[in-house]
């Protein structure tokens, strides 16, 4: 059985391919991205306010640390052995027994 080279078996369909591209009416972000790719003014303002609050709390905390380290000193009364803080502003008197302390 001889097969001719130009003998085609099968059906060929030829049609015109028309591509339709719809233009989006508004800008849309692709789905599945993390939250920081989407701009939301309320969300951004929340983070800005939280940052300001954290800054204020850190300044207050460092100020209190500085105050307790350098200005308040812990003393022990030689008579009643009561421990108390002395602020260097008042007279050095024991608050429990009233003994006057002589600080050098």
C-alpha cells in the first residue's frame, strides 16, 4: 500500500483568533499580597499614633529610670533597721522612729 506524501488524513479548521482585552475601570491590586501593600489611611494613622505613644512611653520610662538611679537613694536606719528612700530634698529623718540620720 502506497501512501502519497500530499495525502492528508484529518480535518483542519481555520478560524480567526480575536483577542478581547477588557480595560479595568479602576485600579485593582492583585489578590494574595500582604497587608502592607494596600494603602489604607485609617490603618496608617493607627500605626503612626501607636509609634508616637511608644516614643512617649520610652521617654517617660527612661526619665523614671534616671530619677530612681541618681536621685533616690535607699538608706537603712541605724536604730530600727527600717529601710527607706531619701530624696535629698527633705531632712534625713527615719520615717518609722524619727531618728535623724547623719549622712556624710
